[in-house]
């Protein structure tokens, strides 16, 4: 409570609040106040002088000793007849905190403003490092974190004040430092030692005056180490795992006013990741504990970690949650299988088998991590996958034609069907057509191949294939003949694909986990667990609120089909067979669930002609909807729960103990690749630049075109 006359000012002293802040508060309240002095009273101690930071710390300590939460501070005006005197408040031995000028009647004039300031107005930015100047206060200050805490505060203090120092003594029990310009007469000095009783580090001697007039006024300071930077950005890395060194550079320049090097920023990001997610090497052994905890919290979950008994080196692991295993029984019997590379220190490949639920949502069934995408690893993954699929229904697999998948999908799943991803096939065809061909011609041939794949009947397929071979020539003909037709063409495919033609489900899942692929392996698995856990919980809550029979996405298709065929006339041949007079006319057989347009047979969902017949004959639409598209199916798919795995109580793993070692990997030559490596024939999506307005492979951020 600061009292001046009959007016009282209430000042809240929070963490980091010091004597200078108190003087600023008094000046802002009484702006016409001249030179003044401060006195405080605590318990029986009255008229105690309050003139610097040491007095302020003594006041706080005295108040704590008496259990006082409110201290009375009296403000007294100092009268003087000297008109050009400057009184330094809060400073000692030449340290100037703020100077107040006063005349014969002690009327405060304030700091003169430059009239030009109003013509160039800058919004004042408060640096995040502004509080660092109060980290070192006075003799007797304690640092509960020991020597590391003290040295970190000392470095931050030097960065904010702007000077260099050197260590005279630097060990775990004592630290002594002085200004680097001691030879120029600077008396700045600090000495702190370890308090044996409580392991705190305590300042024993502190001279905070700088007489060298050579403070290190620069945006660069060697005391801004990567360790300090890592402490400041750890929360940013937690909220954004893909936080980059460039973002760190910009953040410290804009919010701290410090210029740091790229290597320091990169190293700081690495240290922040290590503090959050642990060591890459020890993470492999942590998988063993994680597997046991995961099985205990989620009974029925399959997680196998394989490692060499002789060398103790990690080989691979497989994971399928019990909730996903049971929920997949109510999803359509299709799986997209694909692999994606990892970006961590020891690289590797993540294999995944992804299904789709009744509402077209991704449904991860199983994942695995191996050293590379080889035939042996694909055989192992498919064999593990066969053990967790409990139903006997035939499955359809969508793959990118990897040799391991082509060889072992028919072997491991003899009753299943194998479909080649149409998107990958079109990319392969573009590669075959490389050479002195225009992009327009190449895309025309690819579109003709796409027509062959979607042709519903053998007759339409033959017609489309003839046109493809005529236009595309020998290259297109040889490419088509190298592919088994029953693996990619609708007209010859024997299984059920439910309208799916690509492995985009697996590609979409790889994109979902893109921001986790640089993490240590155990943290990667846990992040995927959290992703699937939240996804299942959100969809469970959403599905329980639905009251219709068909899922929202499929119900919208039914509405669109109904509106499209409302004007068509329907003629009945008998109770099951109808003719729809559209352009052209088609025949619908409700009993066999077929239509001469073949869409009902391919999608296993009523086409526009079938919907028109069902509506106009007043039959029940529910009787002709596949169970895999219903609300009940999606509710049963997400009925299970994936329980959390708390890390509290996890064993501390050290490199000295017998641990699972990381696999032996050889670092590839050149700079590490961050983005996905596109195949040679893959089509690059064209973007419209918002800056130059041109269609190409760049956007506003990467545009280098000259504009008016």
C-alpha cells in the first residue's frame, strides 16, 4: 500500500516484481511528483528506508518472516533549491534507473518527447525476455534448481542486460563470474555457492553495477545457447511437432529481439524434442514396457516386438488394437495396404492396413514398423494381419503392386482378392509414355486407360481397350498386356470392391500421421494410439446421435438419386423386374439386386435407377441397403474403446542397462529428404498462384515471378 498524502495506491507484487517496477508504478500514479524517497513499515519496524533492490528484497523477506501479506510504503517529497539536479531513483553507485528533474518548487517536468515521433508511429512490442532483467536480484537469492538453474538465469540476465561475462570458477558447488571488461574498470561481479542443507544455489556476493560503459549492445549474444532456446520453445514443439528451425529463428527475432544461428535453432529443436519425447535410442527398449502396459489396459490387443536375442537389436513390431479388431467386422471387407518411410534418426518404414467404415471414414486395423519395405517384411506383416482378422468373409486388398504384396497376398489370404491401385497404375503408364510426347497426349492416353478400368462389362471394356491401343500405340498396349485384367478392370474383377478403385485410404492415413513420423518409435506408436482413440470416441458420440437408418454420406447419395430420377417413368414386368424409361432405358431386378447400368453390382449400393423403382413402387428402401452402410454398422464399428496408457510410473531406462538396441542403419548420402519422393510418372497437382495468377507448381509463398 503506497501512501502519499490522503491518497493510497495499491500495488500487486507478483513474481519478478522489483524495486524499479515499484518506482514506475508510483510515477504513473503521481506524474507531477518531484524527487521523493520511500519508507516502509513491517510489524514493529517503522521508517525503514527503501532505496534499491536490496532494500526491496529485505522488505519482502521481513514481511514473509512476520507472515505479513500487505506492507505500507510511505512516499515523501524531497525539496531542493537546485534547478538542474538529477536524482537517480533505485540506483546505487552510479546506476541510473530513472532520473527525475525538479525545479525550485519540485515540479516534475517529465521526459521531453520528440515532436517527430508522431509522424513515425511504431506499435511498442513487449519482448518475451523483458522479465529476464529481474532474474538476478540480490544477495541471498535462492535457486531451487541448483547450479543449472542459476547458470541459466545468469545467461538470460546477461542476454537481456546486454553484456559479456566470463567464469572465474565454475563447478557443481560454486560459480564465480565477472564482466569481460574488468580491465576497463567494470566492477560487475557475482559469486554463488551450493547450500549443503537443501541443495539450493545461493548468491553470496553480487555487484550489479557496470562501469565499463561497454555493454554488449547487439542482437547476438554467445550466452543465448541452444539449451536456453530449447527451454523457451518446448511448448511450441509440444503443440506443433513439426516445428522447424526457421520458425524458431523468426520467433526469437520477433518476440525476443535476439538473432540466433540456424545451427543453434536446429539443435534447440532437437533438444526440445528430446525433452518432450525422450531419446531415440532408448525409445526402442521402451517399446517392451509400452507393449505390456498397452495389453494390460486394453485386453485383446495384439502388439508383438521382435528383436534379435543374440545382438539385442530391434527387428520389427506389429500392433492391432482390440477395439479395431472387433470393429472391423462391421466395416466393408476391403483393406488398403501400403507403407511409408519414417523420418527419425534410425529411419524405417511404417506398414499399415486401413479399412473404411459405413460412412466412408478411415478405419485403421493394424500397423507395423520394419527396417525397409521388402518381400520378407511384407510376408511377415500379412501373416500377422491374418491372425487378427476373426471373420471368415473374403477380403479385397488394394495395393501399389509391390513385389512382396503381389507374391504373398494370394498365399496368406487364399480366399481373398487382390486389386491394383488405379492411381498407381496411371502413374506407371505416364512413366511408360515418357519421351518426346506432349502432356496433353499423355493425359489423353491415361484417361483412356481409366475408361478401361471403369468399364462395367466385357463388351464396353473391349471397346475402350481397342481405342486405348489405337491412340496409345505399342507402349500402352504392352503396359495393359502386362497386367492381369482380373486385378484392375471392373469387367473382370471377381471380388467385391464397393466402388473403391485405389489405395487412397492408406495414403490418407499416411498423411494423417505425417507430423508424427519424425518422433522416436515409442512416441510414434503412442501418438498413433491417441489419434485412433480420439477418432473412435468422436465417431462413437456422433453415431449415437444419429436416428436414421443409413449413414449421412450414403443417405445424401440416396436423396441425390431420388431427385435425379423423379421424372422417369417406371414399368413393371413382375414383382421384381422393372423397366426404367430413362435415356437410355435400363432394367432393374430388385430380387437379384442388379441393374443393366451395372452400378448396383459394382458399388453394392442402389443406383439412381434402383432408387427410382423402389420409391415409385412404394417398397421399403431399407430392404435393399447393404448392412455395411447402416447406422447400426457404424455404431458397432466404434463400440469398442481404446484406453489410455499413462506414462506415470514408467521405468527409467539408461544406456548402461541391458536394453533393446536400435537397428543398424546406414545414413543415406546427401541431405535427408523431408517430403515424399514422387514416382517418375506421378502427376503433380497444378496450383493457381495467388500472387502472379499463373497455373503451375508454386504458390504465393514460393512464387518468384515478376509482377506489375
